[in-house]
């Protein structure tokens, strides 16, 4: 990557370049993503420094009247199981709900806010944002009606806050609503109040966690009765499509809302979101047979996608996110049991705690091969930047694949090859168990890494666990990823949340996953560092997004340089889109964030 | 007969209870938990997950959970799905039409093929027709449904572009609706039907062969009856007794759905409901579906036995 991660000064000079036009907004945002930030945070940095406006520019839309576009058919290979956005588990439920419900604003592909139910995006100029960072005032769009004809007002927004923040409702969106206070200023204005200065204010009512449900249909079903609401299964929202039918896990159907609050939208008369099956046949249905117009999250090898695209009916679209497939290195000893738990904080890994070993491992991951032979366009070995300022690139990029160098580092570190070809020192051998979930690209990646490690005298035992177990939170099961009862493990850490703060919890000391917190802590590698803790706490309280970004970059850099984690490839979101369908995909929000603006070119 | 029925029903009850205990215990011991996806999402605090676990009683001891479930079942409350927060019986009823339509039609298709082919093959054993039929049925039940399914998709959807391969709600009216339904269901029905037909043909053939060489058939022919009457009135009636019981025993399978075929064609049947419930650890749904399946198996076993005793005068029931 880079010789030295940019500090605050360097960031400000990059922003100045955007301001005077020598660096494009898009390249700046891409570079920030490469440092472990998110597009929304990068956009916030630009806005705060006056290099861009907070509000996204509207996207091009050609049709001149509402309706007439026929059916829109979308295929999600994991079907939606519920349609209440506050209970959504995973993007499939969020996307199903997003057809009918809308938030105040959404994130566009570059990380700027796009107003939907808000009249405009609050910023410092229009006094929407308070200077002390303790409140945000949203102006609501006038004339918006729910699907049953009742008007949308500030009461609905306040209700959503009361509904989600109550632990008895058990809403999955609670994290965004429990630490704030929302008050109605008038029928079309709400104010969100924070008790501490909050740099990332665009969480409540924004994006996938911000969809708004109607007060008049849910008011009787709060707390313990939340699951009994009939509207849970028959959504009434403000969106471009009205509810027609829902079969959990199978089908969501909607029809055009003739009273939608943006003129000439939507283009399509009906929408169908079918669920089930697997990713390859979902890609086939759009790319080869053209039966469907859009399909979601194609975790398919690129060579298959390329072959299917030859059908000529559709194309593959990638949207940038910050998600990274990476290998985690265990800082503790998973083979020693202390007080009934393995990989305990109280232990230290016998061999991986030697930096030489970790450095060698980082050099033995052949990212280029992984990208070329496994992921193709769906996995990028290095961050993809266009316009890189010369002084930040070192001649040897940090992420290189070099078996001789790895051998040299290990030799210098005193790790000598034994009779069986495996290196050892003080009686400890370099033998590791490397686990991941069952998934063809991952098994292939494991094989590539194992081969390279063999050449350097490191023996890897490959283990794969079925995904529904690996990614579960089962306390009793030793094979889940938070348990980390092995030396190395690999999976994709998703970063399609707007703010990296919760993503970076994986490096702080108070989030170490352990038996005492039922392995629900976010720091899976158990690696800790005082510098990281201090930088995190400073970043949490910092209102200036540039300074905040500098702290987050520092944390990410420390974690990568200390090899707590070894990034493999970046994973963009992959969708298949019919050739005539015009869609603007955003990796920071739902696939349907812009649904009313979808149309087909004639 | 009445006493026999009563006895069988009485025995059925403890066996069903036993089945439910085993099912419940296995599910409780299985790894994975229904709220696992919540765990991987950093935005969801652990309190939400614990609140949900408490609400659904997931932290109670096993026997307590079992008795709650049993009490609710007896009262007709089949429970509440963890993943979709909808009543389980609503969920199952939603899936029933597609299951009955696709898999039921497949069974009917299987019988429509197997009966004439099997009977004719047995009428002319070792003739070219018989050889052909036997070979094709060997091939038919050796090829797994996912292979034939994918083959059909490749040929009919991708190459010829005649048929859609995703089974969905049809958005049309009148006879167009029937046409579209036919187009989308013909592939899953044929895949399943042909697979079933293959094994049923062999069975019908051997059953008819057994009967056709008996003395009374020769007598019937000697009496001067036409071949058609001999076959249909004498041979088939007696030969099909075991086939009828076989079909009765296969009835529960219709409700269990055909998991592989449903996955390939995305048919929203009970089989795919079961699989997705198992993968997401949705215990109430799994319990309800498997318990219904167990009841159906017991019921149809009883029906098969009674039917057999009724059709075949040589059999007396206990």
C-alpha cells in the first residue's frame, strides 16, 4: 500500500487538491476507502472542509411519465423473510422492506447524502447541523402520503425513535436510536439531540437503519406486542410501490403507487422480488436467459460470470464497498485451555506472537493469483485508485508476494528448517490450523496460501466449517469465528455501514471476544495495543471529520503493520443487471436505495 | 376391522410422541442458533439478541421448552417462526398449493407413464419394448434429479429459450395464466415425474409378470375372453394391489416435497421451507413440518395396511 499512512496534515492537503480541482472527488474517496475508511466518512471530510456539498446531485432520469414500464423482476437468492425494517436481519430483509418504506435520506455511490423523505440535507449552512455537534434538525418533505392516504408527519419520525429504542421491542436497529432523543419541532420538522458531540450524526433515520414506519398502524403494537402487528406482513409505507403480496422466504410483490411524492416516478408498473435458490442460477437468470432484470449479491467466481455474460442479455455491475476478505492472526494461544476457554486473553500465541513469523505470512499470500484465478473482477488485490499523488507510493508496495523474502525473514529470526522441512525454534514448530467457511473461492484461496507456505517451511492444516455454523453466535460451538479456536482464519469483514467507527471496534482492547462476554466482543484476533485504544477514544469524540479520519487511518495502519490482520482482496458488491435497465448502485446503502429512479432504456 | 383400526391408532399416539421427543432433542443439541446473523452485525448490540432469546424462551431448559411446545401443539397453536415472525401454520399453508401442484402432478405423471409402460412390458416380456423400457428406467432412476434438472434447464431454457426456469407467481389472467403456469411448471414436474416413473415402472412390471403367468389367467383366455378384457379385468386388478399400497406409502413424500428439485427451480414448496428452516435454525418451523410429516407417514401406513386388507381377500387383518 503506502510507505506511511497519511496523517491529518496529509489528509488536509489531499482535500485542498480536491478543492482546487487537481484531484477528483472520486479518487479521493477511493483512496480513503483503501485506508480503511468509508465513502460516507470521506464525503463528510470533503463537505466539512468546503470541498463539496453534503447533498448528492440528482441522478439522470429519462422517462417523462409515471408508469407504463411493465414489470420489474428482481431475484434475491436469499429470500426476504420479514418486511418490518426494524426487525431486519441481513440485507435481504432490508431490501425487501426498502421497496415499500423509505428513510429520510440515503447514501449515494460516492457517500453523499441523497434526500428522500427529507426536504434537504442538514448542514452547517442551513443551520440543520448544530455547531457543537449535539443536534441535527431535519426538515421533512411536505405533501408525502402513506400508501393508505394518511399524511406523513413529524409524529411518524418521533414514533420510530420510540419504537426502536425500546429494548422490549427487540428491534435490530436499536443501536442507532437508543442513545439519542428526538423531538418534534413542528409538523414538518424534527430535531435529533445527542448528549455528547456526535461527529457521525447521519445514522438515525438514514440509510438501511433509517426506514420509517407509520405511527398510526404501529402505535398499538409496541414493546412486547411488536411481533403481533398485522402491518408487519402487509407493509404500508411511503415508497414508490404499494404492497400486493408476501410469502416469507419466497416472494415479495408490489404495484405502482400512483401518489408517489416524486413526479414521473416510478417507471415500472409492478415489482416482483423472488427469493431462493443459489447465486449461480440467479446470475444465469439475468445474464443468460433474461428472465429476470436484476439479481443481488452474486458470490460467484468471475470466470463463470464472464461466461454467462456472453449470453448478451445482461451485464455484471460492481459497487465499491469497504468490505475486505482478510486473514486473521490469533494473538492468543488456541491450543491451551485456561478457565474453561481456549484462545484466552491470558495466553499468548507461542509462535505467531513473533513478528517475524507474521511478516513472513503476510508475504506468503499471493493476492495477485487470488484475484486473477479466483475472484476476478469481484476481488481486487489492492485498492483501486486512479490519480495517486506520487509521494505516497513507495517503490515496493507493501502488499507483495515474495517467498524468498519470507524465507529470509524466518532464517534471520532463528527459525530453522527441521528434517521434515518445517521450521522450528526452541522446539516450537510453525504448524498452523487455518480455517474458513465452506465456499469454493475460499477453499481455493486456502490452497494457494498453503502451497506458498510450504515453500517457506510453514505447514498449514486447512479446515472448513459450514457457513451457517461458522457465522453463528452459538456459545457452545467451538467452530464459530468469534471463538477463533485455531491459529488463522479467513472471512470477509463487511464494511457497508456508513461509518467505520463500529468496524474499527475489532481492534480495541475492551471488545476482546471471550467467554465472559459469550464471544460477542468484536475484537476477534484478541490483538490489543494502547496506541489503538487511545486513537479510538480520541476519534470517537472528535467533531472535525478530517482529524477523526486521521485517527481511524492510524488504527487501521497499526493493525495492518503489526499484522493483526492480513488483507487478501477487496470485495465489491456484485449484481447482475439487464442490459436495458438503468440502475445506480451504491455500496453504502441498500440495493434498492434508488428504486423509484430505475427505468429501462427503450 | 374396527378393533384393528382402534388398536393401530392407539399405538400411533405413543410413537408420534416418541418421534417428537427425538426430533426436539436433536434440534436442541444441533449447533448454530437462529439469531446468528445478528451476531455478525456490529450495529446490533448483544442486548437485542438476549432479549429475543428470552422472548422465544430459548434459554429455558430443554424439557421445559418441549412441554411448552407440546402444550401449544395440542391446542392447535403451531408456533411462531423465529426468522420471519409469522405463524407457522400460515407459512405452511402458503407453501401447500405449490407443493401439491408440482409434486402431486409429478406423481400423477409418474403413474400415467408407469402403468401403461409396465403393463405392456410385462405382457411382452423380453421383447424390444420391454428391453427398451427396462433400460430407460434404469437410466431414469440412476440419474439424480439435480442432474436431469440442470440438463433440462440447459437445453430448454438456455439453448432453446422455450421455457422459463424460475418458478414464480404468474402475472396474467384467463387462459394466458394457464399457459404461463404450464410453461414454468412443466420442467420441475417432468424431472420429478420421470424419476418416479422409472422406479414405479419396474415395480408394476414385476407385479404384472407375477400374476400373468398364473393359471386363472390362462383359464380366462381359454374361455375366449379378449386379451384386453383379460388384462384389464383380471390381471391388472390383482397385480395392482401391491402397487396401490406402494403409492399410498409414497403419499407423505408429496408433502415432504422434493428438496433438490425445489432448490433448482425455486419452487416455493414445503421441502425448500424445511431446508431453509434447518439452515437458519428456525426450530418451530422444523418441528411443525417434520411432525406433520411423521403424522402423515403413520397415517398413510395405516391406510396402506387397511387398503391392502380390503383389496386382497386372502389377507385378514389382526
